C-alpha cells in the first residue's frame, strides 16, 4: 500500500509540475502542537494534535485521494502509551489541475483518544509525523511533537470539543438505510459498487472508499445519484502486489462528503 501510494503520489506531483523543496521549507509552513486535554472517568485521556499551516497551505486527510500523500504517525517514542485513536473532523474536497484531493486548510485539530499503558499515570506523548503540504507546490514534511498528558484532571479544551463536534455523522445519526456492496471481477482486481440509502443523498458531492486492508488500493470513486434518497459510489480495487484478494465487506469504510458535512459508514452487505 505504501509503495502504491508513493507511486501514485509521485505521479501526481509530476503531473502537476510540483517543485521539490528543502525540508526546512516544509517546517516553515506547518507546525504541530499537542493539546494536553483531560483524563476521563473511564481512564482514557482525550488530547489533541493541532496542525497549523501558513495561510493558503493545505495538508491531507487520512485518505487523501489519488493525488495526495497520506499522513503517517509514529508514536513509538511515547512513554506509558497503550494506544492512540485519531478522530478526523470533516475535511474539504479540493480540485486543482484536474485532480481531487481531500484536505484541511490553515489549521486543524485532530482529537486523540489515548489509552495509558498503566492506569493512573501520566502519558509522555511523542510523535514523528510525515505528511504532505501544498500551496502552489506540494512538498513532503516531517515534524515532531511531544507533550505530557496529566495522570488526573485536566481541563476540557474547547478546541478539542469543537473538533469532536465536527466529525462526520455516523450511519445511525445520518439515518442511513440499507448499504449494499456489489463486487464485479476485473482484469486486475474488482470493481466495488456501494449503494447507500439516506435522506438527501443528492447533496453528497464526493465519496471515499477505504477497503479496510492496507494491501488493497482503491481508486477515486465515481458518484451517481439514481434517486434523491440513494447514492452509488463505484471504485476499482487492486491488490498492491498484483495478486488475487478476498474483500471483507464488513471492513469497508465509505465516507460521503457534501458541503461542510460528511457521513461515515462502516461495512456493507452483499449486493
């Protein structure tokens, strides 16, 4: 997956005539900060990662589109860390030079659900982050962030709370009905067609399909609206090694994007 993503990203950079730049320039346009957040009653910690970009610059969502570079997080330098789960606020769909990417502009706070390895102790959170940043050109960036999450207490942070509120709706909250996935074999893999029933489906302008397996690549979906309350997203899937694969429909993740809104759907039934 990383190889296929890298090849696609390099192709996109070349197609857009994007210039290389020194790493120092990337560090100049994006900065990271850990928001320490607060310890919750269940023992988990709610923190945040704030990424601040220079005006006009963008960075990519977790599934950036064919022309983007997915962010990568290395938390191995942390202390007393059992796990980190990132919550992703609704991103923007950005079109440039005929290519679509899924991005954040200027500033974004990513809420972090942190599980301490040892309950009742502070967490020394540290991350090495690789990401792409774009203005008229796109350049890779590597930044490091660190912060201490207190063992007890802490104050609820309005920036983290606002980012949590800006997450996509889940299927239940969006009144999603039936979700079916039809799989058709192709020469190099399969074509997946996901049909989703939901109110005002025609307001959805873009879709992202994540197969749930890092070894399976998914193309940018085509979106159709056969009815006002139904949308169909169609994507070609291929194994990065070029071989056959089995698709677990329960692991498929479908995100439907609209004007400042999104619906996050986990899994689909056979069509």
